[in-house]
C-alpha cells in the first residue's frame, strides 16, 4: 500500500467515514511500518500513532498481535542502524519500541503472546536499551523519537505481567538504572519519572527493598569515582541524571508515604550529593 493511500484510509477512519470492518488492519499496520520514515511528522504523531494504538488494543487478532511483536524485534526494525546517532533510522527503532510497549501493555491485561514470544521480546527490549546510543528525544526533522522512554515503559509493562519470573527483577532494575546513570546525555523529558514508576512497580511485585537501599547507599561513592574519570561536562550529565532520579524517588515516596527505610536512604543519599 502506498503512503498516500495509507494516509487517506487513516483520515477516513479518523473522521468515521470508514468502518473498521471495511479495512484490513493487518495490511494497514504493515503499511505504517513500511512507510514510517517518510510520513510527515505531524501525520505520524496525530494520525498514525493514535490509530495504531487503537488497532493494537481493539482490532487485531491474537495471532496478528504475536506476529507483530516478532516482526518488531527483527534486526531491520528494532535494531535498524543501531549505534548510529544521526540518521533517520532512529524513527524506525523508536516506532518499533513504541509498538512493543503497546503490545506488552495489551499482553499484561489480556495475554496473547506465547511464553517463548514473551521471553524473546523481554530479552530484545533489554538488549536494545543497552545498545541504543542515540538519545535524541525530539527534534524538528524527526519529531518525537524518545525510544529510551518507550523502552522504560516497555520494561514497566513487563514487570506488571504476572508471568514474569521474579528472579528476573534484579536484571530489570539494573537495566533501568544503567540507562539512567549515563554521562552521554542529560535527560530532559521526564525519563526519570518513568524509571521511578517502573522501580516502584518492582517493589509492589516483591523486589527486595534492601537491594535498593544497598544500591542507593553506594551512589555517592560511585559518583566520586566517576568524577576522576570523566571530563567536567560528562560528569555533570551523570551527576544531574543521578540526582534527578533520586529527587523524583524522594518526592514520590514522600507523597505516597511508602517504603520508609528506602525513603530515608534516598534522603541520606541526596544530602551527600
């Protein structure tokens, strides 16, 4: 399907000139993926993505949803030009992760993935967030391509899922904080809030509060060691990312009056910083 025909169909669906039973949703999604890099930014954000999310949650069969998950984790989708920080392939990677985030949200509420597919998606999401070095969140040419936030949200959705093995919680936590504690970029679009939400979900699922206390107790010493290794700009990025995560945790726990021991350690850590 051409890009022009795709956009025309989506507009008709949007204004209800077309009924859902008049279109082939699998074909629509296929065309969205194939054309995503060339679709104009405002069309992508105001038309393509909202309709795609509706399709995932309301109009696709379980078989099609699972096939879509497996397609998105392929090398030419989630890993398209991975390691590059300048090309428009970031759009493809971000779009693939956005789809996976929505699929995982759907699966947490209404299981459709087989266990092998869920495990494959879990591994690929964690690998992707480790490998992604392009921290662009928004620019005029690409629009919103915040694949880091999408990845954090995807991990959050996996944590919610009742079939996630609790033995994997430590890996989830480590992946989250590794991505937040970076010197390559200073986060600006509430990435730390999404991360704290995922960490709090881990706690609700029984993740050891002591492990978190021990981790945050080591943060001040960790920053001191990094200060000796990094240039001033790199260290400032790392420091601000760490501090922002801690401040967000402090505020959320203070408002919710949860985990008093962890709250005290986070407060101590902030004081030392």
